[in-house]
């Protein structure tokens, strides 16, 4: 039941927008698959979830806020801060973000490295940690794309090539969803 909150939020949106389980079959999402997702028994792939949200005219950000009981996910606001500090050349703020997150959870460390990589070289073990994380990603979201956008130029070229190949050749519909139609 790890996925329960994702499925519950989707279920609530589906009911709120007046869609039945079968309304998503034209997108290639079987009623049983959607039911399992809504009941927390499985997860939908990002491309299918994104297509279903589009059908209901719900943005991924709105869905994310609903998952988190009306609050924007903290990492989104942190990445917004990192972006702002970078473009305003506020190195002190980037260093503060690094300091605040470097000893936290795995996700916080990745945020810390994203900030640090914009003002200083990353250590080889930090790059390894980021690359190991990115290699294991099945479903790309804003968190992963933000890391890639901030420090992709510091990563192994073969890894970047594999990621781009995955987007362009294996999941082109994902890339369209990120860059717009």
C-alpha cells in the first residue's frame, strides 16, 4: 500500500471530474489497472498518469499538491530557490541551501549537490551518488529533472546519452509532455 496516497488523490480527482474507470481505456489504461492504482496496489507509469491527468484537465503540479494535502512539495520550492539564487548570482544562498540539506535524507543530499554544483565542483563520490540515483529512475518527475537540469553537465556523458536516448527513442511521449505540445 505504498502507493495509496497517489491512487487516492487520483480517485478523488476522477470522481470530482465525473469520470468512470472505463473513461481511461481509450488511453490504454484498463479498468483493472486503474482500480489497482486507486487502491494502492500498484503504480501507474508516469506517461499513463500524465495522460490520464490531461484527460481530466489537471496539471501534474495540481495533482502533486493534492497528494500532499494542499501543500506544494517542498522540493519544488527548494529548486525554485536554487534557480532564483543561481540567476541572481547569490552564491551565499546556494551555499546555505547546500549546508541545510547535505546531512539530510538521500533526497536532501541530492538537492544539496544540485545547489553546490552551481557554484563549485562536486566531489567524485558526490557525482557517483547522483549518477547511481539517476540510473535507477523508472519514472521521471520534477525532482529528477531538476537535478538533471542543475548538474547534468557534471555527469558522465554516457549516462546523459542513455537518459536522452530513453527520452527520445523509448518514451518520446514523455518528452513531449515536458516540453509542451
